[in-house]
């Protein structure tokens, strides 16, 4: 399984983490997993709304939940935002 190293920021909780993301999952599934991890790492400071959105921090591209990570521009070193 190929993985991508990305930087994910959750502005609502002022949190930024580097994470390895599997490239063969959909963006929607990835956002749920990331939200769960951020909630655990922040001891509840970050709470998911269940309607998470992932976008590129540099370009502002909002990724559709049904698209697979491998079919996007998300590559090693990408900076993403979780809303």
C-alpha cells in the first residue's frame, strides 16, 4: 500500500500534524480518519462535525469526498486543511 506524507492543519483547533495517508482511500474516508486522530491527539480540543472538508492549503482546491487520494494532486509534502 502506497502512502503519502502530508501536513494537515485544523484551523478550528489551531493544530498541525504530519501524517501518512494511504493513497488508495477516498477523500471522505481520509477526512473521517484524520478528524478522529486529531480529536484523540488534541484530547478533545478538536471535535469533528461529521461534515469534514479537505482542501489544499496552497491552491485552495476543495477535494470531493468520493475521489481517491491517488487521483488527486495530493503528493508527499502536500499541505492540507481540515474544516
